């Protein structure tokens, strides 16, 4: 691969020693020189370098999606997706159309529905039976924390009025005690146990599709949690290894471990950070609670207008035990926590584990990178500074803020002042690592960056932004998509900046985020994406 010179910038490096440049020299996948065109041309003398004229287009470090269910995202192109359904009736029409195209007897799968857009009435199995009566159907809510099933699917799973709620989950029931068709949190596993798994060939094709989409946005690295979705399970790490062996892993991947993996990982001496610059082992993913829209995020006090506080999806003693065991064996944790109660439990558990590590001193294996909390959607005011104090990464998805603000207002009320609190967390000294949570939301990071800078939806609502005191600058938001995730994966010396000695992962953009009006940030995307010094996408 010949050396490459990018010139006629601007190049925004995110390197405080040289924030902007006009040119960069890349050789053997590394950034060799950054600076003026003259300086870079001198460095390239005798190299027979190829050149790319940026023609005034802005370049930034390749972005990282710090939280993406990558196989699930790729599978969305093969399933019914209901995110555009503004009413239950529209969703039913989309379901009927998809069901008619499937072979007899096959499952109808997909999701993305949001009942809060349908007047907040939960759909029922009767609603699904009306348009899909002759095949089993299971459709995940947009947050992935609830399943909507029809009668045939419930029957195959043996879910009846006599079926008890499992610990950490709930079977919604009507006044007669019969299942309505909605299963939340761990109750979803009762149904997933009978859903046929997707094949390896389907999973690999889904990964290829999702990687291609990521590159089209300028995303060059991803952090992958093992989800509870059928298409985002523990086989994702195996599939990424398969693609790595075939030379088809086109983005750099950090793959977290699932809770059941901990015992085996400890027995083998497996630690966070094992791998190479293309595929590394992340932390242990744990779930402390559910989600806002499913009303299963665990809160310290009742939801507004409700008489419940959500769901703790793991017992407190077990959470503390797992976090301590992981940290004492060199495995960082990534704890899903959305509600203020769940976040407090996650903070407490990590604090206990770090104290146990400190007591062991040098006998404790090193942690390759920090512990992290995934989502951090609402914190109690007293807990706002604790992530920084404990060195915990705030892994957040800014698009959740603008997508869920009406639901948050309805269910959390005044607590919204401490939700999606990027500015407060940054001011406290915490490191932000931004992602998408796709396919819960769009993978497009430029919609996320727009949300972080404006706290508005495209089109300018609400006027002035929702809790605008929590807005970020463009530079701060880009750091959260570039340098923050690199710190979170222990790779700050390799990526997140355009500087000599860094990997040549670069996004050339269709617009200049530093010169664009904030309202226009969502329209920016990648014109060209470079990974390891090679152009892998060009619009």
C-alpha cells in the first residue's frame, strides 16, 4: 500500500498540540506527519506517495460508535422494522405486508415499535393476531427491553395465565390474568427459548451490512455489547473472529463479554484488552435495570403518575459479586444502568470492587481500561460527580435524549434536570464515550452529534433545546465520539486523534462541523472513510 498524502484541508486533529492542519502524510497504516502542506510534502519527499486533494472538505479522526448491537443492526435489513409507524394501525399494515412475504410456518421477527407514539397504549396479542394469525410473531420494542408476541408464539412458549413472572421480568396481564402479549426484561427469555436461531451465514451477512453502513458515516471503530436480542448474542465475538480470519473485518471492534462468560473467562485467565488493533476483548456486560420506555428503568422513587419504580434485573448481592470478581481478575465491567437507582447501584458496586483491588495492591491484575456505565440516562444529583471520582467512563448515546424527551418528561418529571447530563458529567471530570445503541436508534453519529450540540431534533424542536444547559460544543461532542471511546478501550495511544504515531483512521466529511450552523450538523456525513491508511468508502 503506497504512502498517502491528504492536503488542502482543513484537518481537525483533536490533538491539543496541533488542533488544525492543512495536510497529513500516511504510511503503512500510520499517520507520519501532520501540518502545513509544505511540511508534509517535505516529509513525503522520495516516497512516491499518492495524493488526495480534500478540496476544502473537513477531515476528522475516524469516529467510534461506543455502543452498537452490530449483528442486530445488520439484521434489521432482513426483518420488519416499525420505527416509522406513527400509529398502531400503520404498524399493523407493515406487519401484514411482511408476514405475507414469508414462507409458511416461519417466524415473523423484527421490532422497533414505540407505543409511546401510539398514545402510550401497549399493543396486545389480539392486535398482532388480527394481522398475523397463522404464524408465530415476536417483535421487540425499540429499546429491546419488551417483546410483543401473538397468541401462536405464546402458545409455543407455553406462556399462560399460570406462568409465573420470572425474577427480573414481567408478563403483562389483563384483568383476568391472561397474558396480553407483552413480555418485559427476563420474561422475554421465555419466548426467545423457542425462537429458531439465525444461521451463521445470516449473521455474517448481517455483520457485513452493518460494517458497510458504519463506514458510510465515518465510523472506523465500534464497541459491541452482547445483548439479549436473538441476533446480538455471544456468537457475535465468534463471528467477528471468523471475519477477522478472512480479512473481512473492516472496522476495529471491541467486544464485551456476557454475564455467563465470566466464570470461564476467569478460569482461563482471560482479561480485558486481549487481542489486536482489529479485535479486542472488552469488559463484562451486566444489566442493572431495564429501559425508560418500557418503564423498567429502576428509579429511586415512583415514576410520575405510577405506583412502581421499575425493575432491578439483577439482585444487588449478585451485582456486587460479579463486579468484584471481574475487577479482581483483570476484567473491566460495562454496566447497563438507566434509572437513578440502577446507576447508584452500579456506582456502589464499582466503588466496592475498586476498594477490593486496592486492598490487593500489586497482586491484582491490571485493568487494561476503565470500568464504564452504559447509558447513564438519569442520575441523582448526589451521584453526579461519582463517575469522575471513580474513573468510570460515561458511555452514553445522545440521540436518546432527543428521541425520548417527551417520555422522560411524562415519566420522570423534574428528574429530567439530571438526565442525559453531558455538560454536568464533563464538568465533573468524567470521560464521555458516545455511541448509538443501534438499532434502538439510528447508527448515524451525525444525528447524535447534532443532538449533543443542540438538544433539539432536526427542524429545531424544542425551541432553544431541551434543558439547554447540558449542551456540548462541537469539539466536545467530537471528542466524545473519538478520544473518549479510545480511552474507554485503552487505545488512546493508537486512535482518536490525527497525529504522528496514531493509526490512520480518518473521516473526510461532506460538511465542516466547526463552520456549519448547529441546526445543520445532522446533515453532515462521510464523503470518504480511511481505515488503516486505506480508502474503504467513498461517496
